[in-house]
């Protein structure tokens, strides 16, 4: 009986050691995956900001820039992207358009200004053609 208890203790000790090693491997893998995820998120935020600033090729801008000051905070937000890209724009202005113009292609997006609807001109029955007058009359009678 005492041999069985000792064998169980040794088995438990071995299982606990294996569990601790698996836990360390899991934590290392999670840390590595979190760092990779942060880099992908930072690159996406930088690419979007480069497009907004009028970069000719946002991917090249992201590859050529120093990302040292751009970090992902505990809340998941990327900070320092706009300041870093402004610095790149000052240092390597040839990577950016002279000025971002609404309605022109920038990166992979087109930023056109939406047209504003005007006010409908009031209907003047004295100046309307016979066809327009008849159409308006039937709209009025139909209740539209």
C-alpha cells in the first residue's frame, strides 16, 4: 500500500511539472501572438492614416517609416500614428501628394464630396407645359 501511495505521489509530481511546462509554453505563445497582433493592428492604423494624408503608396510609407513611437495601448487604441506620419511627411514629402484634394483618388479610396440636394422650384402653372400641367393635376387628384 505504501508503494502505491509513493507511486501516486511521483505520478502527481510529474503531472504537475508537465502542467507547469505546458503553462509556460502557452504563455510564451500567447505573448508572441499578442505582439504579432499588435504589429498588424499598428500597420493597419498607419496605412489608413497614410491614405488620409494623401500618400501615393501607403504600403511603402509604412515600410519605410520608423514605428518606434507608435504603440498599442491597454485599451486597444493605437497612439502616435498621426505624429509619426506627419514626421515622415516632413522628412520624405515625395511619398505624399502635395495636398489632399477632395474627390481625387488617394491610396485605394476615392473621397468624393457628396452633392447637396437643392430646393425644389415651386410649380408655376402659368409657365408649365400642357404635359407638366396634366401630370401635376393627376398627382394632386391622386393625393400624392
